[in-house]
């Protein structure tokens, strides 16, 4: 699985206010779940820096430089902290570092400083198991004072860190690359640079990328790219000739979505997609209970109580969040036979009917996506399917059981622990599927197929749940310095395979020991005995929603890439030395 570091920079034109946080989270997660270690560099929201500077000038006719630096730095600090909170809400492991914690050292003018150092060891260590968010534009000078990197200095922070960490660098802007002229101000569509050298960026893109940052990139020979959130095109900035390409403007149509099920997750998905009107158009929401739809804010014109009616509306993608296998299987088959793409989080349906559904999808030119079915926001299926020479894996893949084990560790009775899980939105009214171990076994079957192509059924898994686990059992384990977790494991041997789900007593030093609440984790062991750990929240509205939205964004990207050769031929290019 890809383990490169990607530095993503989100500027004020992208983070206009708190309402943009969800879009930024989607962009980060889409890269993180594909295996990149993501370091996010953020600017202050919108006009925050200008507003803070105006306040400084209102208080003092000649504001002191160090005081101005301290004041303006609060804008980046707030944006970084709020992005951290938004990532955590989605269940994505995150660590927000202050400039001093990240070791951002500067020299020179306190308001237009040069960035000269960073704590590479700390950054690499924190990136192992989480997304890292840092403030751009801000560093610490030789006198341990806050110093700023000049207007647009977050670009410099990102490019500097990419060079230090030997990372990919992507500057996320409000346009999908560098253009001859500002596309937001042009009456006709200007040409976009497919590639641009550093000098060209300084000549025509000074409003897009800080000049000081471009000069630094050129001095160290760093290539970087300029793009927009959700875009499949970019401008590569490098040392070669610049190349212009005509913009086709063919990718502007949103995907049309029908949602089946408007419960906890379905309502969350509806609310998330409603914030992305240029990307997704919701054409139908189906649920037996109209009150659930009203509570989620679904307009009457979109609502239907009939899933088949929703499927047959003019849509590109059907999101199945009904649960159960019947009649859900018939709905999914109907959607696939109409050529729809289907996104589902239904592991029970998949464990019984995945092969048939995938065959139908292939026959009718649709697709079946289900990353949310295993591990919630933790990219479990992506991790095992992209891991070469995998020997075994084990994981905590049921957030509900993990939450219940934590409640038992606090001294709660099993009944109270289950009620708490239900109140928190992690457990269904009937939690049998979770606590019996069946949910974990179904996920184990999906993981085995993704990792090794091995067909497992529930009956092939040795299964023991936490039905009989009592507070006293967990307390006894704690007294021995251990914790209890429901662990699903799969091992390939010369004799065959071993697949099991069972409560396991683990030492406090084990990677699963510090999981809290609905957090999931997966340990991957390669044939060379190297180990990789991934984590993320495995249950709850927003973790599952994030995984569903990521599948939708992947479908949108695939649909954009259907005719790359035709587009290339139609896109007349000019090359500049």
C-alpha cells in the first residue's frame, strides 16, 4: 500500500469559513484512505488575516511588529484547531501541532521571515498513524518569538515541509490549476497550464502562489502541483518547459444520487451531500418512515417511501443504507441492472451475495462500492487489497463491541453498557449481530476476499462474541494489567487458513489496547514480518458517512476519466521553452 507523505496546503480562498471544513475533510480523507500519510497545512479562514490587521491598526497608529505577528498567528491557529475537530468528528485520527511543536524555526524580519527548520522526526513519527495538521504562515524566530512568513506564507510552509520530508506537495486553491488569466474574471475560458516552470509561475501566477515560495522550490529543485478540491486536473510546477492546454469544461455535471434509507447514517449522508451541490445532486431519498426524512431535512419533493421508485428516478448512483439482506438484495440488483453505480455499507448483504452483485454490476456497466462496510472510516479494505505479500491480519473491526468493552472496564453492567452504546448511536435496538461476533465475522470474510481472493462464509469462521462477557471478566483482566478486545484474525498457513473472532485479553502495550469507544484498528503482517497499523472510527453516523462520500468521490473521478484519450486529442497544446 502506498505510504508516501503528501503535503496538502489549504489556503484562505478554500477555507473561506467553517462551512468549508467538510470539503477539506473529504479531500484529506480521499488521499489518506489510499495510503498517503497526509500533512495538512492551513491558512486562516477567508479574510481573517486582513480583519485582524485592521483591528491592530485600529488599536495602535504604529502597531508593534511582534504584537502584530502574535495577533495574526491566531487566525492560522484557529483554522488548524477547527480542522482537527472536523477530522475527529469524521473519525479520522488526527494530531494538530503548534508551530513550536512542529519545530518551525525562522530567521529574518519578524513579519516576512524565512523558514529554516522543522522537527522532521516529530512530524514523521506523528504521521505514522494519523493525519497531521499544522498552521502555515507562522514560525518561531531565534528569540522564541512568533514570526510570520509574509503574505501567502502558507505556500512556503507547505513547499518547505515537502522538501524536508521528501514528500509530494499539492497546493489546493480555488481554481484547478494555473491559467493564462484568472478564470474567475474571464468572459471566455482561458487556457490552463498542464505544466509550468517556476519562472512562468512567477510571471503569471504571483496571485496564486507566493513568489518567495516559488523561489524556494526552484532553489531546491522541488516539483509541486496546483489544483482544486475534488478536481482530476492540475498544473504541475517543475523545471521543464511550460505547456498550455485548452480547458474542455466537460466535467461540471454533478452526479445524481438516490439514497435508500434515511436513518442515522442515511440522514448523515444526505446532510453531507447537500453541502456539495456542485458535485452531487440528490434526486430521491427513500425510507419507510417519513419522520426520519423530515428530521434530516429532506424536502417533500425528494422523499418517497418506495425504494424502487427512488432507484428508477433519473440517477447515476444509488446509495443503499437500508441494512438487512432481503428485500435489500432485490433493490440493489434492480439498481445494478439499470446501469446504476451502487454504494453500500451493508456487510450482511455483501457477505452472502457479493459475487452475484459484482457480476451483475460488470454485466450492466455499473459498479459496486462498499468501503464503509468494514471499519467505518478506517480504510481496511483498501489497506489489505493494496498490501503486497500479506501473511496475516488481525483487527478490532466492530466499534460497538469496542465501546461496550470500554463501558465494562468502567464498571458498568453489560446491560447498561449496551444501552450506552445504543444511546451513543453505535448499537442498533437489537445489538445481537454485533455482540454475537457475527458482524466481525462478516467483515473478516470481506477482508479475506480483498486480501487474498479467498471465499469465506460465516460458517468458516470460528466465532465467539461478547454475549457472555461480564464486568467481572473485564475487571479481572484489568487487575492483571490487560484489556479485553473483540479481535477478528486471519492467518494463512501451509495447511490452510485460520479465521476466528473472539474476545482476547491483550497487554496494555498492544496497539489495540488504547482504542477508545468506537475506534477500530487493523494490524497487517507481511511475509517479511514487517507490521503496519491503521486506525479510524469504525461506527457512528459521521465515520460511516465519510466512507460513503469517499466512495462517491471515487465514482465521480472514474466517470470523469472515461474518455481521457478523446479529451487529450481535443485539447490542443502549445509548448513554451
